[in-house]
C-alpha cells in the first residue's frame, strides 16, 4: 500500500514538472506575439521586457522552470499592464 502511494506521488510530481517545463515556451511565444503587436512602448519598457524574456528563456534552458515562469510572467505583466 505504501509502495502504491509513493508511485502515485512520484507520478504527480513528475507530471507537474513537465507541465511547468512546457509552459515556458508558450509564455515566450506569447511575449513575442505581444511585442510584435505593441507599438506604444518606450525604449526603456521595451528593453526591460526583452531582458526579462531573455532571462526567462535562459532559466528554461537551464532547467529552472519555476524561475523561468516567474520571470516570463513579469514580462507579460509589463506588456499587458
């Protein structure tokens, strides 16, 4: 019974990490699409958003998906705010 419980918990944790890993590229695409459509950003805003986008992409490539999502959401907040 404990063995089955551990298997289920492991499966949940693994699937959660894959879900987070998969959301990073989607957030990058969303940022890129919004950047291509948005014309009313100052140079400073554009620079900050691109810096966050690149930082989030880098964190994703390094396997830190939680940090990647956090950074990419900051960029989206600036774009959508």
